[in-house]
């Protein structure tokens, strides 16, 4: 395949030219148009590497499309999720599987969703390359029973340590916690009972689970992240072998993560919206201060590409640097060194992007040289 007349975004520059691919791999990047009739003319649109998503809840949205509605076919939910993220320009995705059961349906979803991902991978059913991110809610009493069966799975590329207990990390402000979980209409007695129940569970299980998960990941060389860190949490995470700080909650936490050598991931929805939905630090502020390595679409797949161009249009990032935050950098963080850049020897995961009033529009997506969207 030859793609020509494109503004090609490499890791270091933007050049107008052509990309040649053979058997799913990039063979050459030429700073000149191709005259071959079979070449695909991008008419001056951008050509960027396929996006790499390390943290998304989007599969769960399709598995539980409404509160208390469990979709009867996990494979159908996966296919719908796959189509959505492919159209957002994502060619590699780590599907977040949450191992914490404050929502009772989540317990039913762990095995069925991972089984669907495995089967789809074996049968090459998906447009995107799907892998697994196990999100370990450390206060969960049954965490290890659900975590340990998957530690040797070749599709497991990331494990994160999560703790959403009210009063700390993301939910330092209890009013924000009450609003998010729609507790304000409940009696004070019911709210107190609800919060105290979570805190008791944390005291019983969090420290031991966190220690065991971290030890397993260190032993097996599984990339480990810590979620919603404060400054104090960063120091603990480094001692545990964590290498990624997902969504640090404050500027001080991000500064500490940078000083301790952790890679920093922020939410693309936060950056696009101009602020956090839960009152945590602004991703734009982190980006402006050089405290950002990678972005994640979290709960809005289309936000990943929008956020990259927001860095370019609104925060004066050079376009190659902005695109690296959603391609090369996340790929490198999880050890996928065969993708994330447009250069010879890398996978031909490519996205055609038009710009309309500063909004990036996905026009075409190729994974390993094959058109998938």
C-alpha cells in the first residue's frame, strides 16, 4: 500500500509526502508525492500513527449500557466497543477490567469480558488490537481470587492499583464523592453508614492486597501503575515497583511523580473540557508545565485525538510532540515497541485526519496495513 499527498506526522517532524507499507509494516517514508495510480491520495490531510489507549472504561459501558442492565452477549458488547474506538482512531487498546465489586454486576463481568477478548483475539474478529488492563480495587475482599487466574495471560499488559475509598485520593472531598454517587438525597445516617462500610473494607483488605498484587507484578515483569495518586501515594508507589502514575490528583503529586521517575498519564476528557469532573488537577495545567507523558480517553474514546490536537492548537505544543502523547509514549510505557510511530520497521497502524475548525475528524484507519475504519 502507498499513501501519498499526506501531511505525515513523524515523531520529530511534519512532512508532506508518501508512506509505503508491505505486509502490514512501514517500509519507507518519502518526502515526495507518489505518481503511482494505485496510491491512496490523502488530499493534504494529516497522516498520524494509530492511537494507543491504555486506560478505558468503554467496554464496561457496552456491557452495562444502563444501570442494572447487563447485556446478554459479552461478545456483542465487545464488537460494539471495538467499532466505536476504531472510529476514534485507536488501533491498540488496553480494555480496562475492573476488579472491584461495588456494582454487583461487575463480579459477573470479569470472566465473561476477558473470555470475549481472548476469543476475539484468537479469531481475529476485531478492528483494533485488544489487550487487557486489570484495574485492581485493593479494598475488595475477593480481589486475589479474581486477579491471580489472569497474571500469566499473554494479553495482560498493565495492572493498576486503585483505591476509591471516600475521603482520600480522587475522593478527598466528600461532597464530590456524594454528588458522583448520588448520595445527597439519602439521609445523613445512610450516607455515614455507606461511607463507613467502604472505609472498614479498606482497613481490612487494602494493604495486604496492594502488597500481594505489587509483588506478583514485580516478579513477573508486568507493568504496574498507581491510580489517582496524591503526593504521599507517589512515594509508596515507587517503593512498590510502580512505573506509571495514572491521573495524579494534584499538581504536587505530578511534580513528585516526575521527580521520582514515574511516567504521568492524564485524562483526555479532563484536557478537552478544561478541568476534572471530580475537582482534581487540570490536565491542561499539567501539560503546560511539562508534567504530562501520555493521555488516556478514560470514559470518552473520541477525546483522545481531540486532546492531542488541543495540545497543538491551544497549548502551543509542536504537533509531533502532541501526537506522541497518544501514540509513541503510551506504546513505550507498556512495552509495545513495534508501533506508535510512522517510521520504517514499525507497524502500519495509521490514521487519516482532517481538521474542521480545529476539530480533528477521523477519515480512515488502517491497522497493520489493512483498512478497518
